[in-house]
């Protein structure tokens, strides 16, 4: 009976180990996806800021060019 209990415990530990490995693998995948999503909004904000600054710079240059001629 003791051998059977030890055998059952070893089988349960093997299943637990497999589950832990699977969870660790999925966790790494989810982390990389989250990082990509977090960076995406930052890139959009940078693009928007660049577009606004470029429009202001072009407007200022255009205004002064118009005053010269």
C-alpha cells in the first residue's frame, strides 16, 4: 500500500511539473505580447507629436516667408 501511495504521489508530481512548465511558457508569450501592445501606443504618440511639430514649423516658416515677399 505504501508503494502504491508513493507511486501515485510521483505521478501527481510529474503532472504538476508538466503544468508548471506549460504555464511558464505561456507566461513568457503573454509578457512579450503585452510589451508589444504597450510600445504601440507610445509609437503612435511619438508620430502624432512629430506631425504636430512639423506642421507648426512649416506654418512658422511659411508665415515669415510670406512676410518677406
